[in-house]
């Protein structure tokens, strides 16, 4: 595909940053470049950034035609992490936040009232200046800003107000802003909350187009103003990269372990308790079965304690790993736990990689994720009140494992859920 289209993607989270937030535009830029679009990415200098964790291996997935530009930044979160201790700085999803602990309250209060909309606001000045240079030098027509952090959207807002119709400003919301499920943990004052609502509304109203990952998020942002048509929104969900699953035919679950796994971040707000109650009961009812649970990523202390109370030494917890190892952990599992918090009508990015793994999925929480799982014949979804149903499904999975009955999902349905397909939808929004 030959094209003269050019795009500047402004993204705070970019390799060597790790985590789910990096994947979306790392993959979309890869496949936009493959479509022949000239892609520029503006991100923060890693030496100045405050990332939750690092995954240097993701650098290998940056398409060689993608031109990466870095800018300076002022990161106050690095300073107060030294003041209160790094473990007290909220991670992605606020998975480590104790609402009662004074240090956590202090951090959240400082974060929400001095740095609006978030502590990465110190990047705005430097990124804006750098973006203006790139747009002028490279003759860029399209600018995409992706968040969180939502301060990134203020860079786009300033560019749009300065350049007006010279750029096509596309906003990408990977998560809600004032409707994010942990917003009430942020210790906002009435003033900071009012400012957040105003900034959110301005971004929604003044952007040219808005991309978000599901109908639920679209509804959230439409509710902030009566000046925007639903037609302004394009739903482009997350996806999976077939290149990441080339090892699929070579990596299999261990035959001597019935392994259930969770890969990623999980906070208390996710409320996955029913799964561990059911799995714990299964372990008691089948004491000789090699039942194990393994979490790879960020799990709150309360949830670690809850999981251990049900499973004892059958449960293990491991820190975040590079993305390739995360995929490997999926493929080594018999059952993958998916938890869907927050607004209905959205699909967490993890869902697509779980689906691509071909392993059986148990989803706690329904909505669009459940529909995708059913469509791909990839497992089952349950409400948080359905302990008995979760138990029976896990028992079925265990019996299949014991009888060497393979699990097979419908991989053909996955083809519309790949990043190359999603990139083609993004390309249609570019001028």
C-alpha cells in the first residue's frame, strides 16, 4: 500500500517501559508502518521517565521504519517516591494501594491536588516544544495522543489550539479519565475534580476524532458534554500480534501440573475472590491432584493474602517479566484467569492475548470479554456471585486434564482481533 500519509504518535509509555499500556501503540505503529504510512513517535527520555517497570525486550518490536523522537521531562513522582518509598508509589491500576495507610493517602493527595491531571504533567512543556519541531520539520498532518497518562492529551490540546486546521488531532483513550475504576482512590479535592472534568471535556470537544477501546468508554466520554456527536468516536479495541505467538506450537503445559495462571496487574478493586474460593475448594476435594496457581505481575498484598488463605503453598507470586516471557507463561498454563473490572462494554487487552494462546479462559466478570470468549469457544465467563458455577467449570477442566482430553478453541474467529486488522482501521482516520 503506497501512501503519503504521515502521523505523529505522542505516547508517554514506550519501550523500554514495560506493561500493557505500551503494547497498543507499539503494535499499531508497527502495522501502520507496514501499510506504508510514515510514522513518527514522540516519547519521554527513559532517563527522565517514571515507569512502573522496564521491559527492554520490547525495543526489538519497534518497526525499523518508525522514527522515534525523545524529549526531556520533569517528573515529580520520582522525587516523592524517594520521600515515601518506591513501594508506596501507586502502580498501574493502583494495585498496591492501601486506602487506609497514611503514606498511601499522602501520595494520592499530593498526586491529585498538586499535579493535575497526573504526575506526568511535567512532560507537557518539553513534549509540546519537541512536537512543534517534528510537525514543522517533517510536515506532519496527523497527530495522535494516547493516554493514560491523561496529561498527554493536554499536549495535543495545546498543539490543536496553536495549529488549528493544520493538523488532524486524534485522541486515543485506552482508559476512562474521571470514570476510571480507581478514581475514588485518588484523594481529589472538589477543586482538582472540577479541573479534571473541565480538561476532560475540553479534550473531548476540541479533538477532531476520538478512538477508544469499547462502547462503555465511548458512553463515558460522551456523557461529559452535549456538544459532541457519537459519530466522532471510532471503536478500535486492543488485539494480539500473531508474531508474539510463533512459539505456540512448541510450548505446552507441563503434564504433571494442573496450572492456573494470572498474568498482569490485579488490584483489590477487581474483586476476583470467587475464583480463589472455588479453586481452593477444588484443591480440598481433589487433594491428590497437582493443582497450582501462579501469578506473574503486580498483585496487591491483600489479594496475595486472600489467595494464600485458600491455596496455601499451591499458590506462587512472581514479579513482572518481559513480554515474551509473559506469553510463555500463558502457554504453559492449563487455565488462564481473566478479571474484568470497571465499565461494561470494554475488552481488556489481555483478553486478546489469552485468546491467541489457545488456553482455556475463566473470566470473572462478563460483558464484551465474555462475548469474545464464547465466540472463540475459548472458555467461560461468570458473575462474582457464581461460586458454584466457577467450581464446576474448574472441575471440568481438571477432569479433562486428568483424562488427557485436549482443549481446543476456535482460532479462525481470532483473525479480526489482530493488530494488523486494527491498524487498517486507524489508517482510515488519517488525512
